[in-house]
């Protein structure tokens, strides 16, 4: 069986926007502007499954394991801000992952 390679993604979004520790709070984070910020959820939580392993490349990113289910909070510039059901090995439960690394439902 040949395992499909994950799509390439640009380096950390943090380089473009600054910190995403709490993107909805106005704690010195650069404003994203409404055209870049696409709300995914309108009251109905969306859960998606990781298609590939993803190793976080920055503090704002979240590592994923193939098959892991995550809740999509919102999308910004090709990245989803997601929450896990359980913390990963680093204790993180939320962060950014590339849109192409999760199924599109």
C-alpha cells in the first residue's frame, strides 16, 4: 500500500499575523480583518478528521495524528483553528492546522 503524501503548506502563519494565543481577545494581537477571518461554525459544531500526521512548527500550531477528530472553531488564510477532545502529548488542546490536512465535509 502506498501512503499518500500530505499537501505542502506554507510555514507558520505566526510569521504573517503574529500570535494566535487568543485570537478573539484584543490582547495586542494584530487584527486580522473580516475578509481574512471566515467563521466556520454558526451554532453547529463541525468535527473533522485528520487525513495526515501534522507536526506543529510553531507555538500557535497544533500537532495532529492521522484519524484524530478535531472541532473546527474557524478558518483563516488556509488554516483551521481547532480544538481536540483530549490534550496532545505536549498538553495542548487547541491551535492552528493546515486546512488541507483535515477532511473537507
